[in-house]
C-alpha cells in the first residue's frame, strides 16, 4: 500500500512537472510574439474557470475527446492501435441523424436510446472491419484504420450532398433535428448536455469490465502476451475483433452525443473532426486509465476554452496553446521530466546530459 | 463522357498527373524504407512532411530562392525526426506512439509558424515555386514526353532515388549493416555494428526525404502553404512501404498505383462535374486499402521492425 501510494505520488509529480515545462515553453513563445505571458495565462485561466458558461463549454469540448480516448484505450488494452476513432465518430453521427430525422414521432428518450444504439452499432462495425483484417489477414491495423478515416469522411460528404442533403437550402448538410429531440442540458445557461453523464458512466463500465470480469481479463491477456493467452485457450483473433468492435462503438457514441447534444445536424466537414487524434492524446495523457482519460479530457477542454478567450482578448493565437498541448503529450510520453529529475539526484553521465540538452533545444 | 476519355490529351495529362501525384509519396516512402529497414517504424511521416512544407515556404519567401527553401525543408524534417530518434533510441519510447506524438507536435508547430509568419488570411500567400525543367529531346516524345520529362527538379530526384536506394541498401556495406540492424540487432551488435548509429542514420534519411516531400507539395506543386497540405499522404506513403514489400522497386510501383488512382479521380472530376466529387475523393484510399488487404503476405517486413533495442534486455 505504502509503496503504491508513493508511486502514484511520484507519477503525479512528474505529470505536474511536464505540464509546467510545456507552459514555460508556451510562455517563451508568447513573449517572443511581443505579449506578456503572465497576463496571457491570467486571461486563459479566467477564460477557463471565469463563469459557469465557460466551464460548461469546457465540458462540451471534453465529451467527444473523452469518448474517443476511452475507445483508443480499450483497443490498446488488447494491443490494438485504434487510430480510426475519427471515422467511427462519423458513423456514429450518421446513425444518430438517421434515427433522429426518421423517427421524429417517437418520444424523445426512445429516440435517444435508438440513436445511440444505431450509432454505436455503425461505429462498431466500422471499427470491426480493420479488426477482422488484422485478426484474419494480418494487415497492420494502424494503416487500415487511418485509411478508413478518409473513406468515412468521403462517404459522409457524399451522403450530405446526396441522399441526406437538407430539404430546404443548398448547403451540404442534413436537416436540423427537432428541438424536442435534443439531449437535455445539465446546467442552465450552458451547453453542457447529458453526454457528460454518459461518458462518466461509460468510463466506469469499461473500468469494471476490464478489471473485474473474466472477458475483460481475457482481452487484457491477449494484449499483454498473445501467444501465452492462446496457450490457455483464449482466442486471440476473436478478442482482437471484439476489442475493435467495442472501441468503434464507444467512438460511435461520441458522434451520437455530438450530433444530438451540440451540433443538431451533420455538416459535410464533420468528417474532418479531430476527435480521433485527440482521443489518442487523451489515452496517452490518461495513462490508459478510464478515469485518467476523463480528467485529461476535462483539462484539455478547459485549456481550449481558455485559449479561445485568450485569442479574442489578446490576439494571441490558439495555436500557441495547441503547441503547449502537444508538448505536454511529448514530455509525458518520453517521461522527460522523470529523466531530468533522476539526473539531478545522481551525478550525471556526460552522454545523458548531452542527449537532454539536445532534446530540450529541439522542443523549444 | 467516354469520348472525352479516349483522347490523347486525356492520357497525356493523366500520365503527367500520375507522375506528379506519386512524387511526394515516393520521396516519403523511400525515406520510410530506410527507416524501417533499420528497424524504426515511423508513423510520424505526416508530421515530418508538414514541417518540410511550412519551412520550405517560409524560407523561400524570405530568401527568394526555392533551392534554399528545399534545403530548409530537409533540415526541418531531420530536426523533427531527431526528436523521434532520441525518444525511441535513447529513451526507448514506443515507436508507434512516438510517431503519433510527432504528428501532433509537427501539426501544431506548423500552424503556429504559418499563422505568425503569414498571419491569418483568406487566401494563402503564394511564393515563387519550382520551375519545370524540360529535358532536351526526351521531352519531345509524343504523349509521354511532356508528361515524364517536363517536370520540376524534385520529380526527377524522386525517381532517380529509386535505383540509388536499391544500390545503397543492397549493394554497399553500410546498406548491409543498416539492414542487419533492422533484421537482427542482437547479432549485429555482437558483430560490432553500432545499433544507435545505424538507426539514427535511418531516421536522418527518413527526415530529410520526408522534408523534401513536404517541400515538393508546398513549393513544387501548390506554390503556397495551406493548412492540412499533406492530407494523409504520409500515411499512404507508410502503406506504400508495406505494400511495396520493403524494397525500392515495390515502393515505386505502389506509389505509382496510388498516384494513378489520385490522378484518375481528379481527371474524371474535371471532365464530368456531375459525378459526386466527395465519393471520388475516397478512390486512392480505397485502392490502398484493397491492395493491402488482398495482396499482402504476412510477415514480410524486417524482423526487428518497430522493436527498440537495448543491450540489457
């Protein structure tokens, strides 16, 4: 117990240091651009936490990337890289809009459940295809999931300029869904919708499934050592396909709640969403723990809301904050600060220090 | 529509477009070939190309010389890939994850550079791009002459690199050592071959060629930098290496196939606007996917591809 708490403490300390370091680099860039970094960060923090509305916005931004982070995490537990969350989100959105536009007369809760089921199913199938290719044809899932993102995006474009095009105007987008069918708002005066609760429930269910069920254990066993798992009679290919189906379904739900709760229609550029890649970042930042992913998604949601305010008030572009985000991920993935701390404590080897300086110079 | 297709000019432009569209894929694909042959599977190609593209445009616009722009793109590609090399060779970070991080990082750096140099604008600023160089006599051959021998310098470089790469990898001592590091690092290490050195070499070449490829897109093809300029070409190049069975000739054929699919969809769109444009865009990706799923044998790559090496393990 004692040692594990120490370990978590050490981890938190390293995470905090990585984040601090990334913000210092960001401050340098802001200063180079001729602004006062402290003032800018002050506005950023105020923009993130300043009002209930802003926190609501942060939650809205956090929901889809948290779902995608969970999706990437789940596949990764079975040692499958799901880089296709982006495409699976697209199918979730298509499923949701099909249900919401065609079954208007049903009561709202039934429409929501159906929309999420259909969206999850479509996303799951889209995710399962690369899973099947990997399991039975040995095709690298990284490349197939990426290619399928572009295909999903193209098909979405074809759908909203063709069969699903709005009945009124001429824009490449679907009709709006009825006001009554929109997901309920959690906090008055904000856009934070029911999806926030859904993502927390999903995270909890996934945690339970992976930690406390036999099926989850088998899935993780395949991820940790496929040949050992197959010696114990666990089917490797079946678990790979299953993990990608569930991962795709989770990403699909992200698309559903984004359409039902925020956008209310599918536009032709929805396929260019960055949720899938953000999801990878969240899975990395959250250290593949469902609750870690929730926290990092909320953190990024807050950061981005603050960045928007900063851009409006000070002319400092949001791309500075994008860079800070990227650096946080880089530092955490390379465990840079840990290395740095270790070097502080022990007298450094000449070689190691040189590598550190080189890394630092390039990061800046 | 068919009578529009069956003309000499259609085929001539189609061949020219194929050659042009395949060029960035070929440059990046050959770079990745060096990298993977040394055991470094790098999925950050997209990011390296983006860095090459933005740096070539900025430096070209600063100096007025496209040649300096090309050099800058190569330096940028190498510098960015050194982060990858350092993290994976030295810190033993997971190669795929690190590649994704490079993509995220490079995209944000490129956007930042673009917006702080050119500002946020409706139309991206054009720069003086590369001129086409017609090769005397050869460019006068009917139909294919104009298409193959009146291109810009980077196109020729890309295609010349195919035999050069084959020679370097399969007929020289350093090439053999680089491949042995990718096949069996432990054996190579026991022979006194430095694993980090050769993997670093693979990464350097990969960075340089990917940067060059980005420069081709930015100053050789578009004459400007637009956001999301690479739009998946890095990933297609990555697929081309797998589809091309990790040898230069295969990479060439694979990239020509993808280039052809891309060129065809653009030509068809331009002569018949009633075809749904969105559905045509997916053709190259679909061709790549089908090619990968149905025409690939399992386990052809370098044995230690993607596996970090440390003596203590």
